[in-house]
């Protein structure tokens, strides 16, 4: 199993959120970040074999930014202070196998420069640099992830004339639940 998305078994959702190295203001905020980060990561992993092999660096960098953020978040949910650059690169290459190290470093550096990521030294090995999501990014990420949810609702309404009833929406959610393999 992917080492970034491996969450310890036997913990409740609240324990996972409390043990994360990200400072959440509430459990709901942690649930929003966890659910959408895992969802975005899953979409990237499931799309691995169907994506075009040659994308321009400009287009690829947008996808790469989102995968970098979700990989760091999911690693921090395991309670780790951060993730090393090599582990982060391995995680990104699972989703985008054709990613060059130079392009990865360029996008990562832009994330550090714009204060999305915080760079710190590892306590175990002073030669290692760890990357973590800055506390200031939690609220904007929550807002971004929640806007995705409302966009899904708008898409369902636009795709079905007259919108979906509450019962039909629940059927769709149940179907998605059944297709999840744990």
C-alpha cells in the first residue's frame, strides 16, 4: 500500500485528526481536509494509466501542485512532522510517472516561496529537509475543498433536468460507498 496514504488501523477519525501534525481549529476542518485530500489523491492514482504522457511543463505544474499538497497533507495525517523531498518525489511519481526531478523541484520551490509549504530540518538527520503544510494554508484549503463539493452539487443539478431529489442523491452516495474497497 502507498506509504503516503497508509493511515494507522484501529484509530477513530477523531484520533487521526487529533494526531495529525496539522493544527486544525475543529474536527470538521480536519475531516474536510482529509476527505478531499484523499479524494484528489485517489483521482490522480486512478487516472495514472489514461493521462497523456507528454504534457507541457506549464500544464503539468498545475496537476503537480495539487498532488504535492495532497501528498504532504496525507503524510502529516500519519502524525509525521513533514515529508522528505525524496519521499515526496516518489509519491508524486506514483501519480505522474513522467515527472522530471527538475520540474518537481521547481514547483516545490514555488510552493515554499509562496508559503504553502514550510521547510524545516529533520531532527533524526540534519541533512534532511522536511516539508509540511503551513498553518496559514489550512483555512484556504478548507474553503477550496468545500467549493469543490458545492461544484459537484451544481454539476449534478446541471446534468439532470430539474435536479436530483434527496432520495436520488442518497442513492448516488450509497453507490459510491459500495464501490469503495477498504
